């Protein structure tokens, strides 16, 4: 973690929304990417936490009903201490920080200590959770107002709710943090004169893959919620608008609605897969169990490039991943070379790519691959090269330090000259707190499938996520080699029809789609 300049510490007080990462505001995401330290609550979803950059330090101050591991005074002290050291601190709270989130108390301490701060509002569960259940909190034909009430009692245990005033209103009532006081709330409203036939609902884990809705009446709500074993976090909704949920429900009807998928692609390339799955309604945990790190200084690369394509009829550059393409050109830049250098060699240079994604990455640099195997894997790339490369040609493979062993044997069998140059290495990473939450999610059966795009992502996942039953993991693999690695740990494996991200998405839809 890199500390900011001395005396430049600041605090962002931000809302993370009710759980769906798509409801995290752009400004909150920007602060997340810039922060040195993130102080977060229990209600910040795992999906959102999994997007935190690897170099950031996490401090869990999570508070749940009936269990307060960190007192508010201690949270205030942590913010002052970390910002006082010059760190950029993100105080990340579920929902909106100013709606029963005690954000005002935290600002008071920052103001007194003259610590610079910004407030980033968040999407509140008051409106978002009902919306994901198909319930508009206002409707001109059904209600004239909306009232937000905290279900928490005072410190002495007495209620702070004015039931007669609420019961007299033609209103939608939203009770936050009220599950533990549900009996008191429904009884208090009825004793104050509200009809027991008034529509009511309890909405659990709204906006997430685990969201559930129980619609009932005020008189029967406790019984029906108990029968459904409703837990926290949840909100209680009272009013005629509750009747609209059945007709207007939409979130569960999405293709992957109600599904939670964990993706293990390298952090640099997780966005496309995650975005596509979210677009289909899935909740996505991004666990970049690996990342790529350029090997630099790299004397071997410099020596090989110095003598590259200086004899024979032609020379081949072989790329086995999009990351390899990126790192190759970064290394050329470090050597004060650019793309023109490739065409100044003594013999023609040809390019091979392991698959369509790698070929597309070459296109970003204005280059077209001369060879892409029909099946996107190392073994098929080796076979295709063995059939295409002229005798006496030079082949230089630029790839990860621990590359597939299946690529080179077909080339040696043809008597071809092969130079295998490691230009990047795989780094295993992950926040300990997030690992623990992922393990807990697996234990609760909350994760439907895990995607693997290479054997290294399988090994990275196993090194990162321990103490789980791998036989219960549904692995969706991009190819046979990746599936073989997953089977080493006795995972349940399926293989996408093609070695592409689109095909992985199709396979997940086939398995879990509506």
C-alpha cells in the first residue's frame, strides 16, 4: 500500500448501496480505486468488496443487529488515525451513509479534528429493495406519502416509534433494521388503529442473488415471515403498494436472476465476463486469484530480441494470451523500440495467437495474426505451428514463466528451433477478509458456479480459497486443459463449447438460465 503525501490524508464517507454492485455509484467506485484504506460495514456486499484493488488495506468494522464488534467511538478513532497518517480513507457503509447510518457522528469527529472529507451519497434500500421486488413505494392511486422508520429501540429498550401518527396516515411505511422488532411493529400499528388486513411485506437481502419476498397482511406478517425463515438484512414494508409486487416482479425473471457466480480471471481481464453475467441478472463475485506481473529487468528477452529474425526464411512470434501481447509491447517500449522494429528484421516476421482473444489484442497494436488454431489451446497451437512453420525458421514463444507443457513437443518433433522466453509471471493475490467471506459463502451454498479460464486460475483459486469442499464446486472451464486442472481437486467440471468468454457465458446460461 502506498501512502499519500504527508498531511494529505482525507476521508470519503460513502454509501455502497443495498448490495447489487450495479447500484454502486460511479463516484464511490472512483474513491474505492483511489483509497489507501477502506473501513467497511457488514452490510457492504461481497460482490462490491471483491472489486477492491489488491493494494488497498481493509478494516472490517461491521455491525449487525445484536452484534456490534466495533463501537462507534472506535470507528471514529480509526478514521482519524488513518487519515492523520496521510492515508486516503474510504469509509464504506451499506445503503446511504446519512440514512440511519450514523454518518453525521463520523463527520462531527472529522470536522473537529480538521480532517478533509467528502460525502458520497448511496442508493438507499428504502427505494431500491422494493423496486427489485417489483414494488413502487409511491403510486398516485394507492398512497399519498412515504415514511421511513428505524426499527431500532432506544438504548433503554423503549420504542421510539409514534404508532398512532403512522397508523393515521394514508402512507407507505418502510421500517429499516426492524426484523428483530417485527412483533412490536405489527402489534403497535394494529393497536393504534391500523387494520390487520393492511397489505404488508418483508423483503430479505434485496437487490442480491439471495433476495426473497414474503407478501402478507399486517395481522399475518410475523407468522408468514417466520414460516419462510426470513433473516437479516431485511426491510418491512406496509401499505397498499405491497399488492403490486406479484404483478410487477422482474428481478427473479432475468435469465440468471437469483444466481451468484464467482469468476477467477486475472484482475486485468475480469470486466467483460463479469459485465456480461451481470447483464443477464447474475450477482458476480470477482476473485482475481491471479494477476500478471511483467518480468523486468529481463536480460533473456533482450538477448533474444537482439538476434530475432536474423536468419532462415522466416521467424515466428508466438503469443499464448492477451496479457502476453500487452507485456511484449511494454517490454519493447522499455527497450526504446516500437512496432516498426518488427519489420526491419532480415527475414519476414509472422505472428501466431493461441485464440481469438489473443488475436484481438494483437489487432489493438495494428497487427493481424497469421495463425490461430481452430481449437484455442496450447496443444492445438503447437500442432498448427508444426504444420505451418518452414524448416529452419526461428520460433520465439513469449508467455508466462509457467506456460503449458503441451505447446512445445509438437515443434520439437518437427525438428524446429524453439526459444521459450518468459516475459511475465503469475502472481497469486487476494484480501484475507474477502477470502474468509468467500469461504463462508461456499459454506452456505450461496455460490452456484466458478469460472476458470486457464489452469493457472484453477491453481490460484485453490491456493487462495482453502478449507472448502472442492467436490461441491461447480467449475465452468474454458477448455480441456483447464478442466483437467479442476478435476485434480475433484471439482464438478463442465467445459464451454469453444474456448471463448462468450462460450463460457453460454454454458452458464445453459446450466442455470431461466
